[in-house]
C-alpha cells in the first residue's frame, strides 16, 4: 500500500498539490480549493505533532473499526466523509500561501520521527498506519478536486 513515507509517493503527491488552482471546482463536497488545502495542512500539522484536537466520542466508539476499513486495501476513501469540527474551514484566504505551507509539511514526512500518535477519530496509530492514512487522506482530497 502507498505511504507518505515512500519518496516516490511523496514526490507524486507534491506534484499533485502544486497543480491545485483557485479556479478548480470540487467534484463532491462543499470545500473550495483554499479550504481543502487549509484542512489538509491542519491535518498534517496534527499528524506531525504541531497541533492537537480533542478525541471525539464517535471516534472512541467506532474509530478503530473505521481505520481497519480504510486501511484494508488500496481503494480511495469514499466521498463525503465527516470532518472533525475543529478541522472544518469556513473562511477564505490566500491559496498560494497555504499551499506552500502544506507542501513544506509534506516534504517534512521525509524526516518523520514519531512512531505513534493518537488521532482524534481513529485513536492510536503506529507509524505504518500513519503513513498509509496520510497518503489516503491527501489522495482523497486531491481527487475531490480532480488532481
């Protein structure tokens, strides 16, 4: 399975992110390109330990089952999945600035040191699960905009 820790996979993701335009339209969902980029940036900040979010009750109940379902194969994450309330972006901002910040975080996965983390929905993840989930989440949102 693909992982953000694989250099070739990361390189392909960086190229896809670089192709995002403010003129892109979502194929599903309500996000604008800026909101998607900001959402993914905040998610990667959390994954890299720069930000924390409160565990959700629904995640405590079903998170581990959902994680197994998502990581069981190479299929993309299905459309219109719920978003943690603190990661919902409603404001607008400068896409280029936010994209550059996100690109830098993606590049930082080349030096990722954490061996585990507590995800606010999925719970405890090991490094392998982190790498696969980050790839799948990023891929999901890039597909959302046809990238």
